[in-house]
C-alpha cells in the first residue's frame, strides 16, 4: 500500500512542476497481473486455485492480463495528459482501495 502511495506522490509532484518545460509525468500502477513473475510465486499445481480466489473479489471477475497494462501505456502515449496515475486493478479500487492489502 505504501509503495503505491509513494508512486502517486512521486508522480504528482513533478507533474505540477514540469509542464512549463513540456514534460509530462505519468505512472502505471498495476495490481495483480498474470505474468511470469506472478506465476513464479505460485506452485504450478495451485495456480488455478489461487487465481480463482483472487478472481472472486475483482469486479471484472479476473486478475489482470499483460494486455490490460499495455493498453493503459498505449493510452498514455497517445493522449497528451499532464498528470495521471492509472490503476490497472480491474475496478478493485472502486469497491475498497485497500482490499488487495486487507484480504
């Protein structure tokens, strides 16, 4: 939780100071995303069980995919934004911003 807050602060401050130099500051803040790193923390025999338990508390019913994060990065590259931290957590923050930490 504190790492995400730090990311938000480290993004927001320079984003308010650097526009005069035509510098945009953005960050992508993914939640649980099915990647090789994620799979490395789970025993192969327990992947389905673990994914099912994580999927149950996401509003979209699944953990993130690499393409979800890639789509946000593409959006940031295309749209000229001054400041934005994009949480890619399947709507989880809409229910409870701390639910990933407390469960």
